[in-house]
C-alpha cells in the first residue's frame, strides 16, 4: 500500500502536477469571472421591478436547478455541435479556439459559479442594515456611490463565509472537467488508475492534493475575512476604558 | 455422450503413446463455441451454428486432417466444460490472458480485432508500419480516444507531441469527430466498422492500416485447450500456420471482414 503510493507519486507526479495546474487555472478563472458576472446579476435580482428581476431569476434558477455535469455536456456537445455546423467556421481562424474543450469548460464553470454567487450576494445585499443605506442617502450619495461605499463593503463582510464555501465547492466541481477530455487532477488520477490498476493509491494522491488546496484556500480566505471585518468592534473590546484622573 | 467417451478414450490413448503417434490419435475432435457472438459465432434461424469461428474450425480441422464436431456451450461454463472433457477445444474468440492460462492452455493466437484510426475520407495516417511505431506520425494532430483503454496507452506512450483527448465513452469521441473537434480517433476496428457503416459515420472511414502490437493490445484470441493435450496444441498450431501460408485463412477473413485483417502479426 505505502510502497505503491510512493511508486505512483514517483512515476506519475508529472501527470498530477499538470492536472493540478489545470485545476487551479479552472478554479481561479471560474471564481474571478463568475463573481464579476454575479455582481450585476445580484443587483438586478434585488430590484423591485419584476421585469428586471425576471432575467437573473431565470438564469439562477436554470443553473442551480440542473446538475453541473448536464450543463457541461449541453455546453460541450450541444453548443459545440451547433457551432461546428456553422458554414465555413471550421476553416476560419476562430476554429482553433472553438474546437478546444477548454473554453466550453471554462464558460460552463463561470456561468455556474455566477449563478450560485449571485444568489449569495443577493442575500448579502438584502441583509445590509437598512439604516446604513438610508444614512448614505441622507448624506446625498448617489445609488452608485451607495453601492460602492456602503452596500458592497458590507455585503462582502456578510457573505464571506458562504463565499468561501462556494469557492471550495467550485474547486471540487472542476473535477467534472475530465468528462469532457480536460485532464485536471481527477482526470490525471483516473489516467494513473488505467495504467497501474492502483485505484486507492492514485485517488489518495489526488485527494491529498485537494486537501492541501482546500487548506491553503481556507487559510487565505480566513485572513481576508479578518481584513474585511477590521472595522467591526468585537464584544470584548466594547468595555469602556475608564481613564481616571486625566483631564481633557 | 458417446462422442465424448470416444474422444476421451482416444485422448487417453493419445496421452499413453508417445508424441510421434499422438497425431494419429486425434482423428476426432469436439470443439466448443459460444454461438452468441456474431459475426464470429452465432446460431442462424435454422438453429445451425454459423460464423467466422465455425468456418475457421472446419477449415482448421480439414487442414489438420482430423474430423471435428462443433458444439454450442454457454460462455460461463465454457472452461469448466473443457476441463470436464465434454469437448477438447474452445474456438470462441477467447482472449489469451494470464488469468485463463492458469487453468487452461492456448494455441497461438488465431484472431484479433486490431486497432485502426478513423477520420474523414481521404485522410491518411501511418502511425504503425512494419511492426514499428512511426515516430512523429501524429504530430500536430488532435486524436480522440476512450480513456482507460489500451488504445489510450498506445497513443500516450508513443506520440508525446500529439494532443490526445480522452473521452469517457467511444461514442463521445465519435461525436466530436463529426463535429470536427478531433482529427481522428483510435479504437478497436470491430467497434469502428459498425459506426463507419452507419448513417452517422457517412463521410468517414478507416484512414490507416489495422494493427495490433502485442505490447499494447495483448495476444488476441487463441484456441483454448487442456494443458495435458500438448499434442493437439501442436497439431492445431501447425494447421493454423499452414492456413496462413496457403491463403485459406485470408479467404475466410475476407468473407467476414473486407477491411479488417484478423491476423496482422
């Protein structure tokens, strides 16, 4: 068992390394662009106008309501097939990108992440204390400034733990990329199993790498959380400091 | 019942005598096939055994100068039946594996469905020629293959500069071939032949020779025999070599598979 693990790591660490890089790439890009896309979605979702609400609602409902693997197949085989049937596209310079599974994968993960994060953000925006928003308005802030200076900083504070959770969720979702030929970490482990017939050792190796990524992520996100909450007064600090004998 | 008593008796006599007279002892051999694996072996609508394996067996016995009787036997019991001397040989596309070699013996391989590349008609791939891998033959190409298969291993081991896409199923690889996202796919020729001949495979065909190097694809199917019947093994091996040499094997091959070489090594 242990010797087999050493053997797998010794002989196939290159595959695992390549898989790790792809996994991280998919994760970072999906989370970054997914979160960016989630912001307008979340804002529209909190609108009082039903028509403005409807579009993000439909989008979020669709992407949260279907399995990610189905979305991935729809995008890669479904949309990909439609694209490939466009006249002349296979001879154009765009084809080298359009035939590549990478972009379809990435797009699916971005949209999926956007749907989940948008819903988290909606909750965050709704939970910004109304007093703070009213105060901002009273100070004469425009809606845009209110969002930028009051609502968003507050929202990030509120949603951060849930957001961290979603990033970890997305990390594990990337393992589905191997079903459309992208050899990320899980795909690499599968490939090792096919070669060595050592399923435990291969998946344990991949599992340990996932654990390390999650550990680093949790650590980093915890640090950011502290930074976000830097202005919050903790209960323990609320004790009045009584300074006796000091005159103003 | 009578037959196997006779066969067993003959076999016993064969074992008792020295090898030089052994071939004379095998004048009647009972051969089992499965009868459920078309087009290799199957039962036709009149209830008769048909297929490549059946024709091959008849030709083999004719060449060896022995009389053969072919019986149908379910796959699960096909090795136990051989060991119980219900018949003397298995000719049913049984792959030669180390696992099976522990209980029975095999003749030289007599059949294999080799690997082949499928791509757009008019394309030509020469990745394996004269028993050797042609290095760099696939450079710059995108080749699809089903993951966890010997075909995937073959591509990965030999073509480091080729983009190899691993699919969960062969169907998905073929889907992407028609979408133009891969240039070709490598798989078992038997599987691909069916697709090439279907509507979905219009405009696509075999774009390479068929090939089956042992290091990657295994030995192929052999004739299953009892370990003690070394004389029968020798007899069949000799007859097989003769069939390959005099062209009767090729004729049989062509009858069932126009484009696949069942004995590429």
